[in-house]
């Protein structure tokens, strides 16, 4: 397992993440990309714990996602199954488990201040923390997608599911976008990746 993890996480994180996986008896599955999520935790019927993480994540996002999902397992185990999935118990657990990794040996220097700020009050998804999400995406392989904030006002774009939208004005943090086929309004995070239809 350690040699498998070495392909997916920064080298300084291999041993400590392997320890976490072993300590909590996690069945870690590395799976093909799912567009709607980076990872997933579930307790299986036999009582074992399974965590799935997308194989296409860059090493830093893979590490954050794995610790995020292990934090679910630990929080439910510590506080019981009635807690909110991303409530204060999970946040505290995620902070505690992530702390040993927030070092320059593991993360590039430019990510550390953004991670420190994010982990003061971690969100359900690092994607909703726009500065951190954009900084992490620098380490992804290049693709032909655009961010919502790069699409001009009135410009059209396509989602992974084929739906076409027209970009509207920015609200406080997110962009109003009109689904062309239905006329319904949706809100998009500025760092959502879409296909710009020029």
C-alpha cells in the first residue's frame, strides 16, 4: 500500500498517510474521476470503512481529500453517527489530522499560507475556498477548460453533462448563470471549470 500511495501523495506524506490508513483500518480505493466529488467515505455493511479517492487528483489535492475522508471516519467514530457530516466535530477532527502535514516538506511554500487560512475553519469542499482551489489547480495537468470568472458576461459555456449556460452577473461570491434550454437561474462558484463556447 505504501508504494501505491507514493504515486499519489507528496513523498514526505507517504509514511504518515499510510499510518493513518492503517491505524483506522481504512480500505482505500483509488478510482476513476467522478466529476461531482474528489472522494467519498462510507461504512460498509460488514462494519469496515471504505474511502474512495479520485486517481486524477494532483498530489496535494489527493492528500487533502484522503485526510478529509479519514476525518469523517474518525469524527463519526468519536462523536457518533448523529453529528453533521461537515459540522464542528468533523472540522476539529480534520484540523487535528491535517496539522502534521502542513509543513514545507509536504506542501509548496506558496500553498502553506492559503492552507493555514483554510484550516482555521475548513469547508465541506476545498473547491468552495476560491483562492486555495485556484492555487491547488496550478499543480493539475493542463486542460482546455475555463473558469467561470474567465467567461465574459453573456458568454455561453457547456458543463460536463452537456448542459449549456449563459454567464450572468456576479452576486456576492458566485455568478448567476442562465440554463439556455430551461431559462432557469443557477449560481456557480467562480472557480468552476467549464467549456467556453466561443
